[in-house]
């Protein structure tokens, strides 16, 4: 069996009762692929622009303290790390398929992508937030010591409160949504592959 186009052709050649879910599975898999690609590209663009802005602030305002410069460097390292790893996932999963690639191979890509995404969400995101928190803490120090202590405390509370909220609420919610989508596509692709294997065996 070739790629999705060949599965579509098979579906058109069979009775609907033979392969009742193939068309829906194809549409869902393609939709998930496009959505995942768009999300990764969107996140990478946002992170890249953020890194550029942070670097611009560093050179434009020329902070005096070494801690401020170090904070910017650490924050940029965290961002670059996330962008590189997400780009690797994008390349590995969505590169052009060869003419000999079949649905089983695509299913293996989805399983590998699920593993990569799980590693990214559990390990890389944890490192990202640790580095980002450290970088922001160092960056704010130069400006916080010039404030009255209530305002300095407020600045740190707001900054780390937002980072904590993102880590506790937004990241797990997004991770659950992505995992649910991947699991659904994998489950349905496995079902289609099993149907195709059974049909090839009969023929």
C-alpha cells in the first residue's frame, strides 16, 4: 500500500460496508498533520521573535549589571533550545513522503512523533521554564533593587506568578489536547492498517 492517496483509491474501489471508517480516518489524519505543523511553526515564530526582542533590549538599553546580561543570555538559550527541538520534530514528521512510503510507515512516524512530543512536554518544557525563570530573575534584579521593596516584590510576584500559571495550567492543558489528538489518530490508523492487512490476505 502506498500513502494516503493510495488508501483513498482503495476506499473508492471497495464497498462502503467493507471499509466504513477509512475516509473519516484519512481526513482526520490529514487535518491533524496540518494543525500540528501550523502549531509548531506558530510557536517557533513567536519564540524567535521573543528572542530577537530580548536581544534587542539587551543591546539597546545596555544594562550595567552582569546579572542582567546573564539573565538575557539564559532566557535566549531556553528559547533557542525549544525552537531547535520543535524544528527537529517538524522535520522528522512532516518531511515529504517518498513514493514507496506506506500507511504503516506513516503510522510509525505518528508513534515516533508521540514519543518526541512526550519527551518535549515532560523534559524539555521543564528545562525551558527553569531556565526562563532563572533568566527573568537575574534580568529583573538590576531594576528591582532601584525600586522600593514593595514594588520590587510585586514585580517578581507578577513575573513568576505568570510563569507558574503557564506551567501549572496552560502547558498541561495544551499537552493533554495534543496527546488526545495523537492517540486518536494512531488508534484509527492502526484500525485502518489492520483492515488493509486483512483485505490483502483475503485477496
